[in-house]
């Protein structure tokens, strides 16, 4: 039996499979099922900016960021209760289960959750993931403006808690290598790439905007695979892959690219928690077959830092394929 353990966010996980922040792990029962399935850790569902967004969607009003409005939203939504529920959930998980618990706060501004980072730490969470996934739709904001806002949020988080911090980003970042370096220089221990936004579609019969493709497919993994292999050893951070990891093959590829751990959601919605055990068994089998005793034996082996042909990561390869110089193997 190979050793599947991995050190992530200062925690020793028994294996690299983390249940991604989602409704799968929004209550004690979900986290219990994750633990029974053998998950290495869970990231519980993000705290409450989403609740505000749901409220916005229903009322058609947008939160402007004014403190008075914040007070209003807090009391209107009884958010104190929502947050208290979250803190109680962490306490209950920590008193009843042993699986490492990473709390998650979905933030687009440091204002809404500032008090809770400390309270999450006091409730017993093992680490904190900042979900900074933002759709950059505002034409008045430059890439630098957005990056600076993210860095401000990280700074406030760093000042408010001693918990190991992870930052989860969406894919819409202009110069990721540079920005990832900045993030990792600001007290963040892990970068989680990439969050998957609700997919957008149009119902042509009803003339309505609708959600679509609620769950990812394995083909969507390519983006995080590429970026994890580019960033491995180039930034001073652990890397955790999310989106499109559905099976043991996906997990193995992400570790070969340089992932410390991986996060799964869609495959569990589609196949149930039992997929975790299947993945672990197959990972074990593959490691035995390749004479790997531990994950470090092959982690990052196919990262850019190990490549003799860095052109695989660049445009040149694309041009070759287009012009037929190099046929798809
Ligand atoms: C129903 C659902 C709820 C989710 N809720 C959250 C959340 O609260 N916070 C968060 O950071 N990500 C959330 N996600 C994103 C997942 O954590 C994950 O990053 C994404 O689904 C990509 O992984 P996958 O391809 O394995 O699904 C959610 C995903 C789904 C499908």
C-alpha cells in the first residue's frame, strides 16, 4: 500500500482528496458522509455573501457597499443567525468528527465578513479558504484595480486570523503568474485553481437567461492542469486543483502537474460519495504499478519546471497544430 498522505495548509491529510466547498458539505450530515467516504479534508460551504447575492437576485437590488446598507442587509436577512449557524457547524464538526475542516468565506469586499475570520478560528476550523471568485464585469475597473481589491481582502484576512489561508480564484485573471506571486507573498499558503462559475445559457423559447451545465465535465480540467504545471515551483505556495476532476486519472494528472491536493464536487454530485473510495483505490494501484511509495515521488514530475520542451505550454505548439506541422498524436 502506498502512502497517500499529503501536507496541505499545515495539516497532515491522510490523502489528497478534499471535498470542495458546496452544498454537499453544508451541514454535519454531509461532512460526516465525506469523512465516512474517506476524504482527506472538507471545505465547508462558503459563508454568506452568497446569501446576500440570492437576496439581491430576488429583490433586484444590488449591494452598494455602504455601511448603512450593510447593516440593513444584515438585519433583513438575519445574517447574524446564518453566521452563528456556520460557527456552530464548525464546532459540531470538530467535536464529533476527525476530518480536517477548512472554512470558506466568499468575499468580494473585506467589509462583510471581517469579524468572522477570527470567530471561525475560535470555533475550531483548521484553516480558512477565501473564495475570491469574481466575475470581472465592471467596465470601470482595470485588472490592477481588481487585483488590488483581492490583495486588500487577503491583507485584512491575514490581520484577522492566524489560521493557514488558502485563496480560491476564478479563471478570469489577466496575468496569473505575476498575481499568483503577489498572493503567495502576502501570507497565503495555498492557491486553489480554478473555481467554476454558474454556467450561463439562454432559453430561446422563453427568451430567458437560464443556468446550465450545473456540473463540470472532465474536459474542463485542462485549464487548471496547465496553470498548476506552470506555477509549480514558480510561486512560493501550495497548489490545489479544482474543476473537472472526476476520477483517479484526473487526480493523478493534477499531482503530476504539481498539485498538493485536489478538490472534488461535481463527480460526487453525479456518482455519490462512494467515488472517493474508488479514486483512492485506483490511485493506490497506479502508484504500486509505477513503484511510487508516496505522492512526492511523482508530484510535479510533469510541471513546467521539469519540462525539456516548454513550448508545450506556449502558443508555438498551437501554431504547429494548426498548420499541420505536428499532427495530434
Ligand atoms: C452546487 C454547488 C455549490 C457550490 N458552492 C460553493 C461555495 O459555497 N463556495 C465555493 O468556493 N465553491 C462552491 N462551489 C464550487 C466548487 O467548490 C468547485 O470549485 C467547483 O464545482 C468545481 O469543481 P468540480 O468540477 O469538481 O465541480 C459549488 C459548486 C456546486 C456545484
